[in-house]
C-alpha cells in the first residue's frame, strides 16, 4: 500500500464521501485523535487524501490495516480497492 503507485492512485481517486467515512473510522479506531481528524477534514480533497496517508504511514502497521480494511468495507465494489491491492 505504501508504494508510490498506490499512494498516487489513492490520492487521485478516493472520493470525498469515502474520505470522510475513513476519517470517522480512523478516529473511532483511535488511529487519529479528534484534533488530527478535524484538521484534515478542512482541507481540499486531494490534500485530505495525502494527509490521511501521511498520518497512517507514520503511525503503525495497525493504522494501515484500519485504513485498508476501511476502504474495502466502505467502497467494496470500487476500482480503487482493486487497484490498491495490485501492482501496476
């Protein structure tokens, strides 16, 4: 999930509604605290996606798992989910 291809694809393709749901999930799972989540919510979509990835990468493998699981559950039929699972 951390390679440049997947990062770029996530940033370019994750939708605003999914990002907001992911932020909720990351906060519920205590990956992000309320202040971190709120500061990200205020940004434009692409910057928001980049900040979510940066925060998760800095946290832990568990944080990355919460994010990936969230994408799979919140957007199960999306090409985004499939592309994040495979190499280019």
